[in-house]
């Protein structure tokens, strides 16, 4: 009886031990499965997030308006009052954006690119901080030059050919008005814009610079780029250099300069008037050609 009891107790202990081991293995297996499931779920969530398809997060759509960069710069496609203001400034600076209709289209973009080239900026057609700064300063003269609107004189063109060709006009200097020719059948006339006029040569003998024995020349350059001896011409798509005011000598017309017409007395009077303006304005005369 005692042997049987021991055997029974041993069997009982064995069964209990088996149940304990089984329970432990089952518990460990359950935890392992749960852990694996958790890892798998995490991996799937990470994969969905990486591809932008997570159900718990989504990408926010860009709020950038058409024709605007993230930094707020204007480009082709922009619309609004600030575009109309841009078009006004481009026109004042001598570049043609078309009508000031508040629509930044191909023509406005072309005017922006031309302006950027004239300023030595990247010609990308985008109006950012540097281009805006250049435009805002286009009418503000530096280094003793007149401030916005403070021109000393005006040269008015009777017409301005879109391409090559001669035009006529009038220029007022020291209170006196003179007639001039500019351009020719094969050459562009003087580009519109604001010029800085300085002394060049008070006496010249070359045929194209002399009328009735009187010759001279005054230098013209972009008022915003002193010492450049240049003015950007959007019609030609490049800088025009060596622009001068001189007598219209030789054949009628010029190579883009302002050629004053008249007799010897007229030439001498013009030269004296321009020199008087230069003396009065510290050696620099601001001329608006329009």
C-alpha cells in the first residue's frame, strides 16, 4: 500500500510538473506570438508612414498660391495688385511688361528677365528679394544724383521704333529746347530710360560728330550704373554702349546716339548749355529719355 501511495504521489507530482511546464511554455509562446504581432504591426505602420499612406498621419497640402514660391517671390502665373505694381515699376525703369493688368504672363516675365540682365542679376524671371530691391531703387539715385523723379532734363521721342529705325525728338537743356535725330534705317534709336550725362569731349573733328565745323560729345549711361558707359536695350536684348549726345554730322541719323540738329550757332549754344548744366549739378546731369 505504501508503495502504491508513493507511486501515486510521484505520478501526481509528475502530472503537476507537466502541467506547470506546459502552462509555462504556453505562456511563453503566447507572449512570443504577441511580441511578434506587435513587431509586425509596428513594421507595417512604419512602412505605411514611409510611403505617405499611414492611416494615422497625412501630408499637408501646400498652401502656396499659383505664381508664388514658398518664399513669397512672384513668377509667371501670379495675379494681384502687387503684380500690377511690379508692371508699373518695370515700365518706369524702361522695360515693357504690357498693360498693368495684374497678370504675370509671358510678356511680364520677359520684361523681368530683361531688367534682371540689365542689373547683373540671375535672369530667371522670378521677382525675389534682390530683383524687388533693384526695382524699388531704380528711381532712387545714389552718389549725389537726384532722388526719385528728380531729373534735370527730358528728351522726348516723337516715336520709338520697336526695332531698327530712326526717330526724331526734342531735348531741353538749360531752359533751351533743341531738335535731334536718333538711330537710322539699320540701327536702333536711343533706348528709353534715365541717363547720367557727363562730360566726354568738348571738341571733335570726326565727320559723324561735327556739324558746320562744330564738334563735341557728352557721355550717356544708365543712371543706376555709374561708370558703366552702357544702357540696356530690351529691343536689342543687350547693353548698348558708347551712347553719346553730339551734333548729327555726316549722313542723317546716328548709331543710337542723340544727334542734335541745326547750324553752327545751334551746336555752340547746345554745348554751352550742357556744360552749364554740368557745372550747376556737380558734373552730372540726369536726363530722362521717353
